[in-house]
C-alpha cells in the first residue's frame, strides 16, 4: 500500500507542477469514468480520503466493488453507476474532481467539463489526464485510430484551456506526458499479440480482431517524428507546443475553481466575499 500523504486539516488540495500531491483526509474526491477502480483505490489508499467512483458500466462497477471489499477499502469508496455527462450529485460537493483517460470517450466534452465544474467546490481542484490531438491536427488523420473509442475526434489542449477558462476556472496547467503514450501503445500491442490465443477464449474474436487492427494506428499516431531543432513544421501538419509527437498526445491537466462564491457560507471564507 502506498504511504499515505496527510494534509493539515482545513487546507485545500495541494496541486502543483501538474500533479495532485496532497488531499486532506476529510476531503471527498469524485473519480469520473472510474472503470475497474485502479486510480480510485490509489487515491483512497494514498490520501485516506473518501472517493465517489462514477462509471457507466455496471459490469465494471460490480468487479470494482468486489475488489474494494477484498482490499478493505469499501468504507472509503462508493461506486456509483451513471454518466459523467449528467453527474448524479449536487452542486459544489467535491474537493477534487479526478479522471484518467476517460473524457476522450465522450462525444460532448464541453458538457463533461461543465458537469465537473458544477460539482466542484470553490477552491477545489479538477485534475485529469486525457488522450488529446496535437494542435491543428486534421480530424480525419486520427479518425481511424479514435473510432475504437466511439468518437470522431480528440480534443486539443487549447480546447480544454478555453473551455475551462470559460467555466470560470483558473491556474490551468498542462503537463505533457506524450512520451508515455508511445510506450503504452507499443506495450499494449505487444502484450495483445503475445496473449492472442488466450484472449480468443475470453473475449469476442471479432472485438479482438478490431483491436489488433486498431492498436498499430495508435502507435503510428503517437510516434510521429519530432520536429528537428529550428525546423519549421509542414503547412498541413502543425506540431503541438513543447515538441510533443505530431498527431496524438497525452497530458495531465490541473485547474482550480477560484470563482466567486454563490452562498453566504462561501462568502465568509473566500477573499472576494469578505
């Protein structure tokens, strides 16, 4: 079990350098698109905080709950079946809203972000990683790869920055993790091929065939050549900032909900309400 990181009572979440470094034990965290619950359990184990895990698949959620019980974490984690495009929670409930590579599966990411901000407390933190397109990448370039996610295109860092700013969040930071994208898909492709015979007895052969055909597209998208120092990008293939791979990238984004309070209770503890 990871060593728990304690934050003094009364302090907000510690977010710096694009990373969630500390969460007070009394905090409540919302994990959007929690899947089988690996990140959810990490948060509960590391910080000792309460986590609500929202996920659309009840089959995944049943396995998630069973694993939590085996690990003795069912007292800290509540698994809820629902959509992050319509979060079944009241406004301003959570100290941290967290997600890992889930927003890319939504066809309406603006709504997902709006819902995430709605349930975030003043001075709370939104922290997520997501698969993104490099700026100015034509949608058709990535469409064959992203089709497996059930969407037509990926969002860009600029989309997230503009949308979050428009929703009133501030201190928006990105941490480029694109090098991990290549490593992930190369390893996933190799593992899938190595275990192909075993997997054909577990999952649909048709799904496995689609997966084996799709994964190399992600490797190619993530491993496009980087721009040489001083070179200008081709007019039709603009490279993203920070010398990331040309077409697909992955980033960790953090943003703080430093927005004017709406209730008398908030006005007493925020600078602009005093």
